[in-house]
């Protein structure tokens, strides 16, 4: 069970200048497609994706396996480019960014929770969580230590801080990955099956944490198969065969 604490310590006030859900657009995908060419044939992963996400939304992407959910998340996070189409982030054409601009985008705006963890094997738990802060000149060493210590305590992994990823269970690696993703207080959190390797109680607590972060201004886009996780957000994008089949507001009785 995760410790029940709120981020009230140094650096976790989450003071944003963002507006509410009727605010300006953060993410806009225009006719985005992703396909692979084999000879004269195209195999589509995503087709004709038109999607707008406003600052402060909590959006869930759902659909059967293989419909392009993770690919869509990777495109939003600039981890892979679309084959065709445009991607605007805060009105900037980020699909045209060069490598340095993409690196700045990742450093200043985005936190990732990966389904496969992607922890750095050569670093300890403490060092993995601290890594995003090392690129931030505005956070001194003393504050870095405070932020890492607070997350280690919140996730009840203080005793694991000097261990390496291979010494952790899948659930523990998941918690480290989530801590790393949120420690820099990103404007946008992208989460691919964030509770997939956690037991039910831990999963609920992580989703409550995401809800708390969202209420404090963080825009969240998650991929999940879990209908109950989608209820923590305000909107569901349903993919089918690479298309957006549905784009609906979340209601408490959605899956009753």
C-alpha cells in the first residue's frame, strides 16, 4: 500500500498559469497517419487521426490490442514521427522539430510512464528517479534530494533506493517509472498502461495520484485497457483499426 501523503513539500505546489478545461488547445493532430510501406502496399497503424486536447484535460485512449494506442501516444510524445499529417503543441508545429528541439520539448514539457518501464539498468532506484531533474538548471541539488526523498517515501520504496532495476519486481519498477515521470512536474504526462503491473490497491492509489495531479493543472493522456481507470479522467478516445471510432465525455455510468 502506498503512503497516503499529498505533495505539499518543496517543489510540489504545482502552481501553473494554465487555465481550466475551456482553455486554449495544447495538442492538435491534423490528418495524422502512420503506415509502413512494403513495395506498393501500405500497412496502416493509424489513419486520418484528427484530435484536439486542451490544457488541463485528462484523456484516456482505449481499444483492442494492436489498434495503434501506443503509437498514438508515442507520436504525441515526439518519440516517433507521423508518416503524414501535422502535430501542433501550443500552436507550434512540433512534427518539424529537429533533434535538439525534441530534446528541449522532452525536458521542459513531458513526463513518460512506459509500459516496459525503460529504467536505466546502470542506475539505482534513487538515480533513476533523479535523472529528469539533472537536466533542470532551475532545481538545485538540495531541492533535488528533497523531491526524490518525498517520492521514495510516498511510494514506500525508501528501502529500495540503492537497488538496481534488475533487483526489483515488475510492480516496483513500475512505481519507479511513475516517480521518475512526475518528479519534474511536467505540463503533460503520457502514461502507457500505468497500472498494468501493480496489484489492485496500488493501481487505485496511482490513479488517485493522477487525478490529484490533473486537478492541480497537469494535462494527462493515458493508454489503458482498464475501464475503471478511464473513469478517473474526463474523456475517452476509442480507437478501432487505427481510426478514432468514438470520442466521448466520461460519465459515472459509462460501463454499467
